[in-house]
C-alpha cells in the first residue's frame, strides 16, 4: 500500500510541474485503486480464480 501512496504523491507533483510549465492549460488527474478487490479472488493456495 505504501507504493501506491508514493506513486499518488509523485503523480501529483508531476501534474503540478506540468501546470506550472503551461499556466494557460488545465491539468487534471484521477487515480483509483483498480485492483483493490483482487484479494477476494485469491484462494488458499494463492492462485487466482478464472
């Protein structure tokens, strides 16, 4: 989870830098955890269900 948080912060900083370079543009970003529910598909032997 720490890696996800670090990537979020990094992307936010990059967006801020791009916005500063191009002040007449609108920079927006949206980050979501798409694989947040993947743990519900893992069985006891750690293989995913298909």
